[in-house]
């Protein structure tokens, strides 16, 4: 595995150390909190492996439509 050395200030180090659990590396903590970003390709791959029925797709469409009608999605005045 390739590694890269970075420099962080002491405040950042202490914050990172507070989140570090027993047996965890700093890399583990960073990945846990920042995560990996999913891409369209990631989504397509997951969907290709999923067994989506018409009923499931219809239910997803209904949820998306109901969210579009939510007062929270209305632009502020």
C-alpha cells in the first residue's frame, strides 16, 4: 500500500486523536469520517447487482414525487 506524509497543526492532530479508537490507524479515522465519494459508476454498478422489480421502481418514483411536493423543497421568498 502506498503512503503519503501530510503535515497538520496540533489542533487538527488532537481532534483526529480524539476520534481514534483502539487498534485504529489515523487513516482509518479519516476514511471513517470523510468516507469515500460515490460516483455515477458506483451507483450503476450497485443497480446492476440489484434485483429491482417494477413494484420497487414504482415505489421509488412515488417517494421522489412526494419529496418534490414537500414544503421544505419550496424556494424561500
